[in-house]
C-alpha cells in the first residue's frame, strides 16, 4: 500500500467566511474576514491536535487566495495540493447569525475557484500517502470538482485509507434538492465514518430536507446497514451526539458551554473524533463501546469549545483545552 506520509488528507471547498462583527459608527453591519471551508476546518483541528495533514483544493489567483494559502501554512497544513485558478475568484460565504449563534450562509460561487478543481490537479502522492482521507458533499455540487472528488476518494480507499465523509446540506448550492440527494448519497457508498446533523439524517433517510425523522434510531440504523458504515455520528447540538455502528447505538451528552458562534463547530467535532481514530491501534469498527463513547465525548468537547469563540479555524481548541472541558463535564 506504500508509505503513508500524512496522517490525514482532505479535499474540498476552501473559501472566505465573512462573519458578522458588530456595527460601524454609522450603524451598518461589519463583517470580519475568516478562512473557511469544512474540509480545511477539519484538517486545522487535526493539525492543532498534533497530526500531520495536507489539503487538496483550489482558490483564485487573487488576494483572498494568497491569504488562504498563508493560513494553511500557519496552521501547519501542507499546501502542496492547493492549486490556483485564473478563471474564477476565491469562493466567498457570507455568514448570518441569529440570536442563539446559529448560522446560515449565502455563497458567492457562480463559479467559485473551489468548484473548478480537476481530476488532473489531484496529486496521487497525496491520495495514496495518507492514513485517513476526509471529504464533504460541497465538492460534489458541480463538475469538474465532482469527478475530481470521486477519483480522489476511490484512489485513497484503494490505497488503504480510512475514508471519512461529511454530507453537508447547503441547498442553495444544488440545482435541485433531488440532485443533491443523489450525489450526497454517492459519498456514503465510499465512506467508513460519516457525520450528519439531524436535518441531514432526515434528508438522507426521508428524501426531503424537511421530512423529519420520527425515529432517530431507525434512521441511523438504516444508513449504517444500507451503506455498511463503520460509524455514523449524528450531531444534535446541545442535545449531544447519537452514535451507531453495526454493534452499538447510544447517545453521549454535549459539553456545557455558552455558545457565541456555531460556525465550524461540526468540523471541530469531526476533527477531534478523527484525532482519536488516528491515535487508536484498531479501526473504529473494532472498538469496544467504551472506546467509542470516549471518542464521541472527546469530539463533543472539541465541538462545544469551538462555539465559544467566533469564526471556524480561529475558534479551534488545543488538546489541553478540550481535555479541560471534558474533565469538567464528567
């Protein structure tokens, strides 16, 4: 299978998040520029916890793209897989926060550079040279990034990598809900570890984003059995996380914090969970339920900590901070 250079490699969107930051002197909203994109957020969380990581993606040949490359380097993420486009600007997402800190997004991406990644631009030494490969559904929304993603995932899986997947539901990025559902499910077919929200579980099991899942356990079981997943994680915010494997099912309570901004919390959760995966001598499918619950509790703490600060990458906690929060919730 070849020597593994990296602990984790991720592919997908890398963009600018413009996050609300108070009002100007004239009373107009101020927006703070932050690096964003779920796959990079996950890598940043992993890097902060001491893992060797690399990113595959595309940004524009513009000041934002230069800034994002610099962020990778400063976060300790290898940038050899990041390519630049002359044909599109770096993608931007404008984040709107409600009074509870919950966010919604408006994307400037028609097209955005991230969607123009091609299969030829995916470096094979990255897909073959990693222990774990992570991706999401945003890079599946259009071509050529869709084919580049599917190619990279297959190459990593064939090389023996653990595949983790986050089917992020962003309805504004799909031509139709039905098309989004088809391609989001395609990612499940390749994955070992999957993280979904309540809403995404409803979409993937009921066919409509507002269909609801009357029985959380039944919906989770259906996904695990249908796609042969090693681990399914259903993040539920303050309600904690529901886990399901072929052998185990249960819930782990959330860490108690006062949230400020939930942007990137799910990615912080995923990064923390994957850190435990990488630190284990056995694959998650072979874990005891105690090992699984411990990893989920650690991930809950990582996700919760990220909500106490603004932004995504800038809000990530250190190992010491996560363990301190985890210790306070036991």
